[in-house]
């Protein structure tokens, strides 16, 4: 039997005489605990087994996901309901990956997955392969009464498997596949949730990846890739190198040709394979001159260029017939990196430097695959102008990487921290074998994607020399074409030297000035692989979904359960800062209003600081982008895909042409994130005291070169030496025609936070004295008027402030006919200020599925609610006729 432990390219574009087919074994599975059935694989993998009482499942699905889909556990993510699931008696807040399953856990047993399927008699004579895209953690696999593999061969959450099952399969008859899966133990390289949410009690055991039956002829083609190298900075000529894995499943030597087409160029070469041999076949431009291509269609990251994809198709021809064929989409691009003179890791895409502006990704806690949700999350990433997603030990689906490729979103991938993945002193030789096999599987699966820019061999720590050496060997053998980092930290290794990145936090609340005044920890210098201004409180509507009514206010232990684990089991640092800076919030509504403004201010400050300081700062990854379950920490949009203050602060900071204020020296900068210059700009600043008395104004002409950060104005220090406790800074950036292309508004204390640097820990740097802007809580009342109308899926809201007072932190939200806030509505701008007499227009697109599910009559009843800190709520109809 041939067993392939590498990944595969997507089958497609097969010739009419090709032996290739791919059949997902998706629906119609039966799942049950071995503690209930005490099963025998040989007996379970034959027809006419009675599976009455088993769960019916669609794969991929973990065991707990199967049970939830069957309705056994309802509202599991609400309140503390998760703690009621059997096997969840582990200490709250601990990293369950490092703990044994509780004695009463139903997941200590093996769980069986059973599937019957039919193969046509006409398929007889082909080679059959059974693919497993992800098994957590061990498994015994049976097909038609024969054991295909056992748990000594099948172990590793992130390994992929492909077995030659030709001899066991029965064309023309009913076939039965039975897989007994076993959960990871604390000394396994499992799927880890660390401290950003609880771990599910089954530890995500089961078939979490797709199961597919694939046919081919005697020789199979797998894992095709095409890498690019530009001859110079003009990008006018690129050299492509094509590689693929080919496997001879026969017991004799085979000779044939590997041929195909890459980016419109034909390639072909003879290949000889020994019995059972797997070989990497390479088409190098030195041997195939046609792979030196003129004027290629270049793939660029989001916002700086287009992301065209080319096609690579390879087939193995044997005795005049196609034995196997596979096809992928790839991008012509080249990713490199360097250490700057200060030792900071700087990425280059197509020989251009790029500031990484990203966030950390998580899958759903039960690893449920939801394509519509995935597409929506990518839309949100693009709307914020983030260019990178970091995966820490979360090996995403092929759909994820396809979307990243198509939308130009760069991806950093690598292993996780905080469990056996980094307990290297406890590793056995078998552990290292599983680790390297897992690495090989994932690299062969993802290496062809243009979105991938880096692989991290460790997260919170670099691996020891023997492990790093083994990893680097696999990376070389699989021809990984991108950047390799030893870890996400600044710790150098004896094997690869300095990483050029840092992982200094903070992860909990720090005042906005932190990012510019700090020069030793998480401040805006170098490449920070994970950091955050802290908690992200969901909207009131989302809180109603995730918390029982009697736990929504005041905050209690149930709130804490929806914070994080270990050092993040509550949000008291954030709450203390709110009270000190803005005053006590006595109602849920007021608390949420202030929390959204704090998140806006914090995220804006972090991303702006890294933007101003490029390329002393080379990258920043917000920890995190999203949540695996409803949470009050670490997201830019919440679990229900609702965008709050942090989302809009990030969107504001990451504008492609942007004007911003500096807390450290009162300067005004223009940051251009495009690779084209912008000349003839005008930057305008107004500074006001708390009573809106103008203290300073200035306008300067600015030319912002490509990918630049340019100082436009210095605000004199003495401007901020009046009796006012808080100052307002209003910025505008106008183009050569006088059109406003960026605007920004800041509320700045007369005295910035004084940080207690000596008490810095891994969570944050505490404040010795906090900012005092409590006067904002008693701003004089302003009045706003609003009108709204819809056109197709677009809402336009026109706002006016006819009063003589500032309307502060005005936010718009779309309400359905029941008065409930609609999620997934993202506005062109939000959490804005309106000066006396000022008018603004906000727009929002409504996702088509929301419109379709509501129906036209209900859409006509929707309303927009507008409310600020010091304005009465205004609600207007989206239907102008009403």
C-alpha cells in the first residue's frame, strides 16, 4: 500500500481521457462514541451495520460540532452554557490543552465516523486514493473490513493523509469507511486555543478536514507550484520555476511525461519513476527558456495594486493516456525580507518595501466551516484596509487561502504557543516526527498561494537547535518560497540568528499616547507580531445575544467568562482606565458608548503610530482580528460580525491617504500608503479648547511621495498650556482640487498618561497617573438633524449640526423593523464629530443576503439611529416616503 503524507493540488481541467476524479465524502456520515458501541473496525466497515441512534453528520465536523448540529447542546455560546457540556469541568481560565480530559468526559473515548458510498463499476481498473484533510488527533481507519492505517501511523492534528485504497475498494458495490478518532493528550501536538477563548471539551477531536475519494491512473500528480523571480526592479521580466510531486503507485518502474501549461506557456519533460517512488519534478528557467516571461501580470497586495491569478495545469501522460492531472491558480509575485540597519524585519513584495498592517485570525471554536461567513470576514478586512492576516497554529481551509489570493490579503502562518508545540524539553523522537510530518503536509498544501508571505517555526519561543534544524530541512525540501522566521519573538537562535521581530505586547489597555512615547516595549518601532490596546466590548445588541438578560449589567463573572483565559479573565484594567479618564459609567448604555470611543481611540492610535514611523516601524499585528466565540476582548469586529469603535478607528488609521496627529510632539503627518505619489495636497489643523475657542490654526502645502510619511505641521507646545483640561484637534487633508480626502478629529488631555515603565509585564504597562478627560462627560448638549434614503443596497445618511455646540462621537446604526441593530453593516465613517453648522454624509452597503431574507416590505420599515455622547438620539426612516 502506498501512503502519501503530503498535500495535493486542486483537481480540475482534466482532459477527456484523464483518469482523475475527485469525490468529496461529505454528507451521510454516522458518528457515535465507542464507549456506547464498543466497536470493531473490521465489523463496522462492512454493509448492513445498524447505526440507529448514531448522530447523522456532514463532514468536516469535530465530534462536538456534530452534537451541536444534532441539537444536543443549545445556545452553547450564551452565558456560561458551555460549562454545562459534559467534560467541561476543567478549571476555568486554564489552558485545557495542557490538561488531561476530566474523568467524566465523554471524549476520553474514541469516536467513530462511518460512511457508506458507492463507486461505479466503470471505475474498475483505476487507482483509488482516500484523502483526509485533517484528523484530530489519532485514528484507526478501516475500509470494507480491511485496516488501512492505525493510530501509530495516523497521529497529528495538522497532518494530511492520502492512502492508496485500490485493493480494498469495491467498484460496483457498496463501500464502507469507518474511522475511529481519538482526542489529543497534553503531550500531543494538538489544536490549541491558549487564552483567547475557552477550549471546547472535546479538544476539537474528530474529522475536522475534508474526506475525499480520488482516482488516478498508475501515476499521481500532487502539490504543484510556480514560484517567481524578477530580474530587476522594473518587473518587466520574471523567471518562473514549476514543481510538482509525482508518485508511482505500481510495483514496477514507470516512464512517462509530465507536461502542462503555466501562465500560457507549454512545458514538458520525461520522467522515470521506480516502483512506489515519489519524486519532485522541477521545471527551471535555466532548462526551459520559455519560463523567462516578458511583461507578466504581477500580483500585488491589497490596495497597492491588482491581484491577477494565473493558471498552472500539470498532467502525467503514460502510454499516450493521461494518468493524472491537476490545476491550481497562482500569482506572479516575489516576497523577500531584510533586516534594517536597526535590526528590524522589513518585508518586500516585488522588490518594494511594505508596512505590514494586520491582525491575528482565529477559526470558529468548533472549527465549523462557514463559507458565507468567511467571505464576509474578508470583506471586513478589506474595508479596514488591513493588508495581512496572521495565523497562529490555525491551519485554514483552501477557501480561506483562495479568498486571500483573490483579494490580495497577505498571510503569515506558523505554529502555536503555550502547549506541547513549545514544550520541547518533553519531546520524544516520535513527537519530532509528527511535527516535521505536520510541517511538510501544510507547506505542500499552502506553498503555491501568492497570499502566503511567511512561515513562523515558533510563536512565543523559537524552537531549540535540533527542532529548528529539522524544520528548516523540511522547508528546504518542500521549496518554501517565502520568508522564514524562527519565532514571533525577538529571541535569536544559534541556527538562524535574529528574527527581526518582537512580541512585547501590550495586550491589555494602554492610553493612546503609549504607541508613540514608548521606545522599549510595544511602541511603534520594529515589527510587533502581536499587540493590542486591549478589550473590545461588543455592542449592546451583541451583548444581548451572548449574555443572559440578568447578566448583561452590571458586569459580573459571566462577563469574565467571555473575556479570556489565564491573565485575561476580566477587563478590569480597561474599566479602571475608563473610570479614571472619563468618569464612572452608571448605565449599560453609557458604559458601552464610552467603551466604543476608547476602542476607536486606541486602535487608531496604534495603527497611526506604526504608519507615521515607517520604516523605523516595519509591521504591526493587532491581537486579534476576530473571535472564535462571543468575547469582550481582542477583536476588530465581534463574533456576530458587528463593527464597533475599534473597527472604525482601524479603518480611519489605515486610510490609504491619511492625515494624523502625533501625541508625542504635537506634529501633524500625512501618511501615503500607495506606491504612487500625491502632490499638491493641503493639510489643515484647528486646535480648540473645551469651549470650542480656537487656539491655533494653520494650513500647509504637502507633497506625499510614494509610500511615505511626511510631517506637514508642527503645533506649538504653548497651544496646550491653557486652563482647558481637554483639547480638540481637527484635521483635514485636501487634494489639489480642494476636495477633502481625509479628515480626523482628536480629543487630547492637557496632561498625557504617565506610564509606570518599571511595572511593565506581558499584559501591559500600567499608568502611574491616568489622563483626565472627565469633562467630556458633561459637554453641552448639541442637536443634530438627519435624513436617510436607500438606493438598492446603499444607504445614504445626511447629518447636520445646526447647534452652536460640538456633537461628539456621533455613531450611526441601522435598525430593523423590530428596532434591533443589524450586524454586518459597515459605514463609510462612524464615531465622528460635527462642528457647529457642519454637515456630513455617511453611506453604508447592506449585504444582499440580509435584504433578501428581510424582503422589500420589511426593508422599508428599517430606520437609522444617530446618537452621540452629548446628543439626543435621532431616528430616521430609510424610506423617504415615510
